[in-house]
C-alpha cells in the first residue's frame, strides 16, 4: 500500500538530507526517516530539478548589457541569413526538379 507524506515532512526530510550530506549514507537516512530509499531519492531529484529551473529562470530574468544584446542580435542575424540562404537553395532545387 502506498503511503502519502505531508509537504512539511518532505521539506524536513530534504533539509535532513542536506544537513547530513556526506556524513550519512542516503540508505541510512531513508531508514532513519522510515521512508523507502527510492521515495527519498525521488524527492531529492525533484528538488534538484526545481532548483535548476529556478536558476535558469533567474538567469533569463537578469538584465543583460548592451554588448551582450548586440552579440545576441548579431548571432540571430547570421542565423537568419543562413536559413534564408538554405531556403533559396531549396527553391532553386525544386525549380530544377520541376523542369
């Protein structure tokens, strides 16, 4: 039977893992908390994923310098030019095949 855990318990369990990282094996921590190892490991993976997403969102939200924006603009213009060139080549190839 599946057991459900409160959000507070999960939060406390993750804090316990962080506090004892390196000093106690994760299997032992799971045993100490009375939680299956795979459940605890899943919570840790979820927490890491959430932290990665928040870090990426924070990085995107930070204002960028004019120099960074100009470099990005130049990169996008090059990419657009390359795509337009490829499209022209494909149009010419279709024209040759239709003749």
